[in-house]
C-alpha cells in the first residue's frame, strides 16, 4: 500500500509543484518562511515578546552586521581606521541587540498611569 505522501507526490499537480520547488531554491525558501510564519502565528499569544525579539534581531542585522560587512568588503584596501570602525559598528550593534533582548519591559503601565 502506498503512503499518503507517495499518493500526493503521484498527483500531476503535486508533481509539477514539487518539481518547481526543487528547481528553484528561492521558491522553497519562500514556502519555508510562510510555513514558519504560520506556525509562529499559531503558537504565539504575546506579540510584545515577539516584537522585542524582532526588533533586537533587526538592530543586529540591519544596523550593524550588514552595513559593517558590506563596508569591509566593498572598500578596496581600506585603512586600519576604516576596518576598525566597521568592526566597532558590528560589535556595538550586537551589544545593543543583546541589551534589547535583556531589557524587554517598555514600562507601559507607568506610562498609562502618569
């Protein structure tokens, strides 16, 4: 007897979709992101914590890591000062991201009271 996965893969539409996903890895990545987002939405009840983690990771990646690595890579023969500043940018962004994950309270009760 065939398993349900084998039956689904034998359907013409499923074969076509599966073939497209395997031929283009970016489509597989898109499907994986959508599935992970859906699972997170089903399992998450506190959006405050999710916003904290999201913001902290964005600081690390978009403010420090990406610009720092691009700055190190795109400059041909950068000076030691430039390289030091790029490493400092990356380090500070990671530290701020860790602080953002550590201090998660936004003092909303105090703001509403005062």
